[in-house]
C-alpha cells in the first residue's frame, strides 16, 4: 500500500499543446511576465517552451507539433491561478495584457472576482491574478 510519504517527485510540470505557439509565448512571457526557463525545437516534430516562477520547481510547458496541436479549453472554470500580493503588480500585468488585446473577462465562479482578475489566453484557457498572499491548504477533518 502506498502512503503519501512514499511519493518523492522533485519537480512538477504542467504541459499543454497549442496551435497558437507564438501568441501563447508572448502572452505568458511578455504579458504575464513569467520567466522562460527553457525550450526546444524540432524534437520529433515538436517545439516547446517552459515557463516558471523563480526558485520554484513548478513549470508550465506549452508544445506545438508540426501536424497541429489542438487543445480547446474545456470550460471557463479550468483555471491557472497566480497569487500576487501587490495590487500594483496586478494592475501592471492587466495593462500589459490589455495592450496586447487580452482584456479581463467575468469569471464563471464569482469567488474569483472578489479579489482577483480573470483573463483568457490565446487558446481560451483562463488565468486568475489573485490579490492575496495565497492560501494554506487544509484537509477536511475526518468525520467523527
């Protein structure tokens, strides 16, 4: 039987295909301001780029295949949430994205509107810029 302590991954990468590779790179690098950590081209027909947060082992990867890489957004509630404590930074990001043609959209779940701003990337996937320090994760107490 596996226990949670048996899991020892040292890095997590979320990978997603796109047919709008250049637009996606611009959105996440120039618009959002994520750091490009690396990339590749011509690997079995794939090109890719990895973005991340400084000093954190969580990466976001986008790939594109020469034969096409469709990836329709499944719902308006599939979100990538960034917790950003500085409201000025959020305003700056929203202004950069708006200048690129990506305006704020109403969230599906009103919770994200309370302290956040939602924007759709070129593929229709949504990001949320939350103006908080982040949240502590708490597991539900077992039923008595």
